[in-house]
C-alpha cells in the first residue's frame, strides 16, 4: 500500500532546520528577554488584529496570531517571565541555508543629515518622492509603499511601457522640475547612504527635523559600491566598511561620481510624521527597536518572527570579537536580504550607530522560534516508517542471489574464458526478459478511383 501523503507544517525553500533544546542555545539564558518581549509585542499589534489569514502562504502563515494575542493581553515587566513566555509558546529550530552551517548578518541604521526645504548653493541635491509615471506590476500606484524588488516601468504615450530611468539619468535631471522634491541635501553621498539604509532624519536650517522613509525604487538591482572598491583593489576586503566608502568618496569626488552610478538602483522617499524621539518605521509598519529589530527575506519569513542570533561581531571596534547573543524580531526587509538565515541588524540612528552597522559583514548562527502549533517533530511522529527487514532466520531460508554477480566471481577465480563466455551469454539471455510481440500493422486499404462522369452541355437543354 502506498504511504499517505502528509502536508508538512513548516516548509522554507532552500533551507535546513533541526529542533533544539533551550539549553543547547548558547547565550539564551543570559539575554535580556524582557527587551526582546517588548519588541515582540510591538510586532504583535497588527498581527493580533488580523481577522483573515495572509494572502501569501509562507512557512509560519498565521500561526503567530495565537502567541501574539496572548502577549497583547499580558503586561510582563520581569525578564524571567518574559523568558518563560517564549519557552512556553515557541520551539527553537536551528536554521541555515541548505548545505551550510551558519547564516550571515550585516547592519543598518538611520542616517542624520543636514538639509533644506529650498534649493541653495549649499543644499543642491534633491530628495525625490515617488513620481506619478512610475508603475510596478501587481501593485497599485495608490499603495503606501511599493515593493523593493521586481520590474518598474514608466509610460511612454498611451500604452507603451519602458524601464524606468536609472540612477545616472535621474542625477542628470530626467525628472527634475516636476515638483517631486521633498527637500534638498548637501551632496550625493548623503543621499546615497540614506537610500541604502531606507530612511533618514534631515536636520533643517531652522532646527526642525524632517523624517523620510522608503516609498519606491526604480526597478534596477542594487549593486554594492563596496564590492566594486574591493574588486578594483582600492579597499581590502577585511577593511571594508561604510566609513571607508564615505572617506574614499570624499577624497575622490570624480571617482565617486563614476562609482555611484555603477549602482543603477535609485530609491524614492515619502515624508513620515515622526518626532525626534521616534524610531524609524520598518516594512511591517511598526517602529523599529535599536538592537532588537532585524530585516529578513520577506519572501521566506513572516514579520514578527523571533530569531535568536549568536556570533562574534565587531561591536566595540573594527577588530573586536564581541559575543553577540540576542533575541531579535523580524520587522523589516531589504532588497539585499536574501535567504533563510540572512539578517540586517538595526542599531538605531546617528553616527555611532552608523559606525557599528557599517563594519558588520559576518557569519552568525540563527535559531528561529516557531509557534508550538507548527511543531515539526510532532508531525514527524505520524510519518509511516518503511517495512521491517526480514529476520535473520527468514533471510537464510530464502537467500537472495544474483546470477550475474556469482558468475563474475567464477570468472575471477580462474574459470576458462570460453566456458565463462558461454555461461555469461546464457545467464544474460536468461536474465533479459523476452520482448513483447508487437501487433501486426493494419492493412493499407486504398480507395478505388471513381469513374469520371460524362459532362453535359447546358446549351443542349
């Protein structure tokens, strides 16, 4: 009888994962679980309010709703109780890309740059909002934010769609003079780093702060400028950081212009109503938490999923190996974040956060916390096992022999080539099944030619 097909509760493309015990997670007992719990509750607000399951079928689906509703109803102010909450409602799974043992982490932050509402000699680089002629297939133009992946078009005439302008064309003024300027900043380097991070705080000349956030992109894949500097042997790979990129661009303005345009991707912003005390808003639509929020691959993971990340990272300095063992919450995404064990760690706003995040390009181990309703071990117990092998006694009564293998042993033991050849031929003929006779072909019946009818002349009537 065929084995029944069981639908696995957890399937993440291109990944491998294995259950763990909480005691097997290095650093789990030493973490500040209350800080992780508070960040998790922030993500739970939109999750607990969901009445219908999400339209896209990801691995966790709507399974986070139950623990989120429990968390929203509990005001926990003790680290031990926060730890007990996660251990009671989740199961830890070690996860990585198929065939690999570790994941990969980078860092990001919110830049603070100077700007102006009007164009001046000092502030001459525009920060653009999303143009009205920008189209993304599968998304409406009225959406609050468009996807950061996929093709983007602009309309020419009434029906023709062509790829949108790249970075060089936009910097050269392809969309200038259309009233799309949100504000103006000092240089293209400030704008580039704001686009890479996806948000920025712009300090105005009057002392106020303008908050801008990602809204759309021009459809071209992101090309890391740091990788180009490494390939050109300008900056060694082990010394690469955002600060190194910025320093090189400031010292080589002409080269910076050419380097920047190698990255054809261009980001458009929208103005958001946040105060100076508010953190940036991630792709989930909730405020990020410095040191607790991560950006993940949206195609694989669900926002709000807890991850415990452990590794040795250069937090204190470029050469330091600071133990990083922390519970993080998936609340954001990015076009360069691809894979089941790939994360961008959010460190907050400002120069110090930028220095830390800029030097992170390191391996780390990922533990994904899965709601107990998706316990893969419990489902595995229901999988049927193969039939039991026959006992040793039955195997001796009914030996399984292979005539071809036995004859080859005789040949190797010194049997004559002629006898072995005859025996080998007879065994081979016996082993080959007789061909099935084909049916006789149908006879070809040709129609007899019709005799031509005599033609009558109509004029004889």
